C-alpha cells in the first residue's frame, strides 16, 4: 500500500515524492497493515526507457502495524540502478523515507460504510551515499469501494531533500475486488517549484495469487516538459503476521 520515487533524468520530478506506494502504483490507498502485521512490497522491479537510454530500478517497502489504525512505512528505492548511456543515470544512490500512516476515518476499506480517509506523514531521508538534506511529506488519501470498482484519491505536499516545495496528486482506479485478477489504472501529477510538471498514466493488473500474496505488473508512460518516459513494472506484496 504505498508509492515510488522518479528515475534517472526524471528525478527532478519524482525526487519530490516520498516513495510509498500501493503496488504497482506511485500513490496509495486509505488502509494500513493490521496490528503486528508485516507487509513487504517488492518492486517496482522496473525497466525505464528515456533520453538517457534504458535503466533497471528495483526497490522495496516495509509496512508494519504498530498500533490499531496506524502503520510505520520504510521505503527504499534506487537500491541498484544500472544501464543507460548517461553516467549520472547509472548512480547507485539509495533513496529512503520513514513515514507513519493512520486511518482518520474507518470506512469501506475497514469493513465500515462510507469512504475511508487516511493521513500519511514523515521524513524524506538523505540519499546514500549522503546527498541532499532531510525533507518532509504529508498526504491525505480518500478511498471509496463499490461492487464494480474502487477509487483512491491522493493529495500531497512535500518539502524536498533539496528544500523546495512540491505538490503531488492523482487517483487510482481498480476493477472488482472479488476478481482474482483485477485491472488497474492510475493518473499522477507532480509539480516541484521551478521545475517542469511531471504527468503520467499507468495501466496494469493485480493477481491475488494466494491469501497473503499479490503479484502485479503494469506499464507507465509519463512526460516531464518535453521529455517522454516509458516504464515496465513488476512486483509483489507479501503479508505475514508477527
């Protein structure tokens, strides 16, 4: 249940975003892990093609339910980035964020009537090797589920590692939750001060392979100013009680 930081030459648009995403999206839903439940989101193990060439970028997110209705989120992306013709696009930086997410209103995602509302906030940590400062992020997420579809709307404000203000917003749409394989789509907009606006669209599917295991795959196309980006994603979400 989280999102992802932008890649290579797109880093100016995505570096603003703490990478906490509900797989395979860049945004999240208004739900949290259950008490003492550990959730591992592996991915996106993505291939991105842009003006610098092709790059591969794995990452992971750990979510842990510390108290009822609240989870801690540790996000790590760009753990290994390689490929492309630009040396800057082959860096081995590790982007991390430490966040807390709480359910402000229990609703359809918690088995109650009406919308679910969550708030997520925390620190964007300096990259490893050390670069940039400490940033901050706060987001509000609203989710509504019907029999035929689920909608999640995200609004977020960031103070980036480079100490610029950024706005991120968008929505996730999912097919019927009862389906073993459900189609998914996402729209995403990121605007950082003095930088071009980044917009993207994603389409893919989530497969409930087992009770505690979901597999996902998606393609994502984006544009930052005059530059186009195309990404293929795959990953998994595995949940275990501790």
